[in-house]
């Protein structure tokens, strides 16, 4: 499934997020919660919501061909697997976001859930608004830098 759209939500007191209805079937067999894989300093941090199969494919692709004895490869592997959490939707179609991920993404009560293609992302609402405005002004430059002028 391709995850698309933007949805405003609020976390409850136990840091539970109600999954938007259109994505519940895709996540019915399990969920992986993971930190976003930002590589640029100052990039916005989010909590990514993956299907287990898609997260496994993503991490395998990212680690493919790396020497497992290389210290940086081990660090990357640790990042992917030490900071991710397997969970399931509860009876009310919610997932509890663990404290380390709440801290990583700077999440409070008011959040935005966005479709990001292969996964969902959970943003702090203020960070999402600021990032979206910033990206809108840079889209022509981003597209041109990637060789896409369409």
C-alpha cells in the first residue's frame, strides 16, 4: 500500500495514536514504530509507522552490501533495530508511541500523521506546519537539483 494524505490527530494521556481509518487494514498484521531516518543536521524528526514487511525490506536495502565488520555499518544497523518497536493495533485501532520515540520526534499532544509513500510519519503539529511551508518554497530547487524539471 502507498500511504498518502495528511491527518491531524491528538495523542491521549498514554501517548496512544488512533490510526487513520484508511490505513488500518494495511497495518492489521502488525506495526513497526521507528525513528525517521534523517541524515541532514537540523532535519525534522518524526516517528515512522511501517508494516513489518516494508520495514524489513527498507532496512535490508539500506544495509545491503555493507561490510558487517565496518563500525559505521554496525552503527547503522543498531540505529535501525535498537530504536524500533514492534507493536499491534489495539481494539480501538491505536498504537502507543514509546517514550524514546516521543522524545526523538519532540511529540506532544497535537500531532499530524502524514503519508510518506512506504510508511506513515507522525509529526509534532508545529514542526509539520513549519516544514511544509519551508518545503513549498524550495520545491522548484529540490526538483531541479534531482534532475527533474517537469
